[in-house]
């Protein structure tokens, strides 16, 4: 009986790492690709679960101001924007999408996490803050440079018909990994009375990131059809034609500008508000993230299925109409744990929205131009987020947190209203030819 239970657990774990029972009909090489891609995501989420919620607190502990943190986020977003098109251009010209991501995103950019941990050993705190800002800007630039290549590769690895369920399952376990990493990091940081806790946590995040890179190295890059002789190459003119010729993508990009501008205004400042005004501790911040991650787990299962059945547009509509209420709710908080009551529905809603929005983009983009579409879309995200963050820092400096949160909520309503208008006719026609259906 025990042996039977073990075999059942082993089989279900094997199926989970390829996205579910549906993947059993795929070739063995495709299943292996899905599995390595799955494991890469879990360890990468462990890195993000430490670096994302605690970097701002680490800088505060080093003596940075809220304005410096906001400006760092803004500048990192702006520089990252500049790197997207060159990254997409290199991806289209060379076709070496895996190599680009490994060298820039999974390798060099992740090395910055280790530098964050080591810098206070060699630099005094005021200098360390400025060096961390510079490293963060460079790391985000390299990460964005490799982003279009990763998106293009991901679209070819995962079969179209099951993208919602696969990414729903992958994101589910990524949330578990991120949640555990955040919880343990919060306990670790709170155990120390100095910045040593942050340094140890970032060191562990770097180990998780390098393990993730190891898994990604095992992913075999599906072959892509090379461009025909004389075909239009990646140029400024062809980029502009992408917007002029694809009306649906043009509207989606403008929606992204409105939406992410509003997100940027308030996004970086919720944790700072909790720490400075609500007197939240690092452990409380960890609880915020864990609450969001826990609520995201069932939501990913639900919305992954709904994305394949309802369509990504309807999932974005449902979640996008509720997300604007989240920043407005922060105005009503009175204690450090009130943020948990916001992050519980927030984690579920953002899980569904982000999953559907990513799949929506993959639907829009022709496979041979997926890196280009990804770059253009990420430019709208990064640039509008950076501008929003900068505006948020100005508003915060002069008027405080509540106007920042109010403008963020109102802006999100405007953005989703535009999406409802232009996507009222439904999703665009889905391209059925998939590289992932071919053995790697």
C-alpha cells in the first residue's frame, strides 16, 4: 500500500511538472522541455520572492530615503525600456533566444543579487546605496534585454491549446515557491538586529537563481523557421509598421500605457507606507506577500482553466474591474495587518489578470515576430511604469501617500475602461501553427 501511495505521488508529481495529464499525449522531448521550464520557474520564483519584497526594506535599513527608492525604480524602468528593442532585434536576427536569456537575464542580471549582499562589506553605507541603485538599473536593463527572447521561446515551448492550463499550473507552483522563500526570508531578516539578515537572504536568493539557470540550460530550443531571403528585417520602419498595420495590437499597447502608468503611480509605495506609517515589520511584509501568494494558488488553477474556456479577454475584464479598488483600500488601513485583508483578494485578482494578459499577448503575436511584439509591449509597460513611478514619487514628496493611492486607483479604472471599449468585439484570430508541436 505504501508503495502504491508512493507511485501515485510520483506519477502526479511527474504530471504536475509538465502541466497536467493533457501533456501525456505530447512527444517525450516536448514533455522534457516543459518539465525543465517548469522547474526553472519555481527556483526563479524563489529568487523573486526574496529580492522583490525586501530590496526596498534593505535600502531603507542602509539609510536610503523613499524618494531615492522611487527614483531607482523609475530609472531602472527607463533604462530597461531602452534595452528591449535591441534585445528583440538580436533575437530576431540570430534566433539564439536561449543563449541571449542565459547570458543576460539568467546569468549576469541574477549575479546582481549576490552583489547586493556583498556591497556593505566593501563600501560605507551612503556609497553602498548609490552603487546598489546603479547595479539595479544595469541588472534590470540586462533582464529586459533578454525578455523578448524569453517570451518568444516560451511561446514555442508551450502548445497553444493548453497555454492557460500549463502556465496556470506553473504559476501555481511558482507562487508556492515564492511564498515559502518570502516567509523564510522574513523570519531570517527579523532574527537579526542588523542588515546581516538581508545579506544572508540575498545570498540564498542568488543560490536559488543560479539553480534556476541550471534547469533552464536543459531546455532545448525549438527550431524556428528562418526568415526568407529579402524578407523585411527588424528596423525602426518595420517597428512603426507593426503599430500601423496591426490595429488590435496598437489598441492593446495604448491600454498597457494607461494601465501601467496607473500601476506605477502607486505600486512601489504600498510597502513603504506600511513600514513608515503603519509600523509594519519585515515579518509583516512577509505575511503580506504570503497572503497574496496563498490566495493566488486556487486562483491560478481557476483562471488557467477559464483562460482556455472563456478566453483571455473575459478573464482580464473580470479581474481588471476589481483591481482598481485595491489601492483605494489602502487609504482605509489603520494597522500593519490591514494590508493582509487587501493582499488576499489582490493576490487572486492579479494572478488571474497577469496570466490572461500574458496569454493574450502570445495570441496577438505571429510566431516569427513574437520577440518584436514582446519587446514593443514591454516597452509600453516599462516606460509607462517608470513615468508613473516618477510621478508617484513627486506626489508623495509634496502631498503624501493617500493622493498617490487615489490617483492609482482612478487611473486603473480609466485603463480597463479603454480595454473594454476596444476589445468589445472579442479576441483576435488565433494562429494555430506552433513550433512546440514539433520535436526539439
